[in-house]
C-alpha cells in the first residue's frame, strides 16, 4: 500500500505501486475509476476524509473492466455510499461473477520471473480471491459521456477484456487507460507504455488494434491500472506501446 497522491487536477491515485485506481473530484462529489482490491477500502476512506469529504460523496464507481484487481471495493462502495456502478455491457457478466478467466495464455510461463511472483502474491494478499460480485450494475456503450462527477467519455478499447473501456476527462487532459495500456508490465517488470501481458488478455491482437482508437486522443496525462502515470501525451504512449509489442 502507498499513500494516495494527486496525479492530475482533482484526480488522486489510490492502491499500491503495483496496482492503481483513481478518485476523480468535481465540485465536492466523487467518481471512483476502478476499485482496486478489497484491502483498499480504508485507504479510500482516509483519502476522502483528508479531502474534507465523506464516503457518501462518492456518487459513482466507473470500471474500465471487470477483472478482480479492479473490482475489489466496488460492491462495498455501492452499498455503503449508495453509489452507482458503471461498466461496459460486454464486461457486465464478469462483474456479476468475478473470478473466471478467458485469458489467451496461461500464467505458468511467467511465474519464474520475480515481477510475476511479486504481483501475484500482492493481489492475493489484497483479497483478489474474495472480491464480491456487484449486485446492481449500469452498463454503458462506446462514445457515451457518463453523467457522473468528472463526466468521463467512454472510448471502447477491447482486447484486454471484451468490454474494456478507457475514460477520457477531456477538460483536464487526462486519459484513464485502465489496462488498455500499462506503464510497467506486472508480470515481466518491463518499463514503458505497453499492452498488458498475454496471460491477462482475452486477445492481445485486439488490444493492439485498440491502440488505433487511442492514438488520436488529446490528453497529456495517461493513468494506468499498473504502473506510474505517463505525462508525455497519449500519442507518444501509443507509439511506445507499438514499439515494445506484446509480452
Ligand atoms: Zn485487467
Ligand atoms: Zn489490472
């Protein structure tokens, strides 16, 4: 666990160095973008308190996708803050039934790497195996501008999961890329913007194709589910990801 930091105007990064999720503030109301692991709930409470708010000021949880390490406290925030949980329609079933995988490759080839062992231990310790299902969901489609604090615009970026979405905070020049990209590979430790490793993707080919959708997006700051923020603009991040290729 690490202390939350403000990574863009009104955007705070929660989680740990290995796994990030974000609190977006607008006029004293909040949207949580992704929901970390069950162990992260107290970290959210502490941050909101520090910002002078209350858990009930969290109006929405918007999921970039429904993997367990992005879903951890979604149901708890939904019930305790009466927040609405939003996800792309193609990932809704997964949010209702966390756990199952449709990854194109097994984890085994990676496990001898120290980074992989560290990441897997980290998510298990944080409660990845006991993530509650989300009982009430609102689904969105590509291109929607969500009526939640921060008003993120949905850019469908399938591949990592079938319903993966990136979220653009247009006025702030911030792209929340979820796991469409990462800036540190959680299984190999490779640094730099890149698509996620094949062991975590439904289709790496599709994830690479989705980069075309991001290439023209205008934002200076890119925030990831895994790795530190990138401040060199979306186009350069996409270019780097294409150079680095799959893993
Ligand atoms: Zn993921
Ligand atoms: Zn992830």
